[in-house]
């Protein structure tokens, strides 16, 4: 039997990216060194190579208020990428400060 422990994202600056994600998710940074940082369920490992191209995997972050969450994400350093209207469940795509895509979703 196995289970998922941590989703790991490569980062040129793991501590800074952990701070961004901690703020976005409303959690604390639980570990932080030059080469590794972690928030609840998400780790960041040092990779000196900058991200190129779209992610093959991305995180969906559920929010209650899409507009308020959008403003908070942008204030923390996220960059809007696109908005999708899918009936009554819109979502927005962003890039974190290192360019990793994620979505803010309401359902």
C-alpha cells in the first residue's frame, strides 16, 4: 500500500517560493533551508535551472471568493495567465513568482 506524501516543485529559490505558497494557502512554512523548503503538503527543492514551458502538473487551490483570492494572489506576486468560464464554475490560471502555473477554483 502506498500514499502520496508531498508534491515537490523545483525552484531556484525554495525559501522564497515557500513563503509565497504559505501566504497563498494560509499555512506556515514548516521547514526552510537554502536547498529545501516545505509548507503543508508541498515541498520546494533547489534546481538552478529556470522553468521553461508549461507545467505538466499544476495545483488547483479551492477558494470561497474568487475575486478576493485573485487580489491576494497578485499582491503576493502571482501573475494572471488566463480566466476560464465554465458554466457556474469559473476558475483563473496564475503563475507563481517562478512561473509555475496554478489555478484558483471555486468548486
